[in-house]
C-alpha cells in the first residue's frame, strides 16, 4: 500500500505541474537507516522459512525494524507530512508488537485475495503477518480493510496504512510543488515574463 500511495502522489504531483527538481536537495538525519531497514525486511521475508533460526527470531527482527523506523521518522519529524507518517507507522507497530512481531490479518478481509495467500498464512511464516483471531490484541488496527475494484490492485490494508499514505502524499506534494528548489525555475520564468511586459 505504501508504494501505491507514493505512485498516486507522484501522478497527482505531475498532474498539478509539479516536478522532482528538489530531490537532490533533500536532507534527512540518519538517512541511511531507511534503506538498511528495507534490505533487512526483504532478507527476513525471503529466508525466514528457509533458515530455521531466522524464522524463530523473525518477529523480534520486525519489531526492531519498526522501532528504528519510528526513531528515523521522529528525528525527521519537521519534514512536511512526516508527523502523519510517524503516526501511521505507530498505529501499525502497536498491533505488531503486541502480537509477537506479526500484523493480524482478518480472514474476512483476506477473502478478496487469492485463497493460496490465506493457506500460506495459516501453514507457514508469511512476511510479518499472522491470522487475526479472537485472542489477537488490537485487532482493529490490523489488516482488516479490503481494497477491490475499481482500485487497480486487490489487497488488504490497515488504518495505519491509510494515515501513513496521507502523510506520504502531503510530503510528496510539498516536494513537487512547494519546496524552494521545485519553484525556483518557475519563479524565474514569471519574473522574466513580467519584465518583458514592462
């Protein structure tokens, strides 16, 4: 869902005649944390069913990844949209940490997906997800919201995902339309046009 939100934000930004000229000027505190966490999460996802000890500790690894991610977002909270991204990640983190490092997934919501997904979820480790049951904690913050047509990609999301994507949307719109470097050339062009008219 996060990548979907980024793509939609970029499309909207370009539709609003924005640009990505400010990208080289972005400065994040401890910016290396995010790509590192992404690599770790992908590694665990791929190998947690192949390496026994990795599978046994994978829940703790996911919790650690979320904690470091929250620290990164907090340190960069002054960026537009980051407080909402932080809140969205926190809303996802709470059910994950209270359910052993796994995000509860509603069986009812998962009905929109290929049946093989839920079979896999019940029989082996799948990413950072687990089946939502009556004993799950904060289940309402789990993946309980199904997305189907007309949305182009069938999936299930959480309340935290929605909040996080709103924050990402605000950040990308600022980046493409309101960041000083994204407006630099357009402001110069307006000044030149004004000079010619005089």
